[in-house]
C-alpha cells in the first residue's frame, strides 16, 4: 500500500483536493525525500509516516475549506 492509498483511505483520488491537503499538512518536503513520492510503498515504515497519514487522511476525508 502506498502513502497516497493510506491518505485516500478508499476515497476516489481528487488531484486538487489531494494537493491542497498535502500543502495544508506541510507534507511536501516529506514527500520530496521519498524515492517514489506519495507512491512510495510504506510497509513497515508506517510508524514513521503515521502522523502524516492520519493528519492528511482526516483533512482529505472531511469537508473543510483549506
């Protein structure tokens, strides 16, 4: 499962919304250091990304203005 999959949490991908969430959560620098960006398979590294995933999943799945 990729980092993006974890953020979307089975919701359809909406590029604009997704990019707003990534920016609002200040995750762009984190994604830039990953080998495949948000398409990086996280596997056992999930604990490192846990905060990032939870925060962005919340923002993506709730209807809030960014």
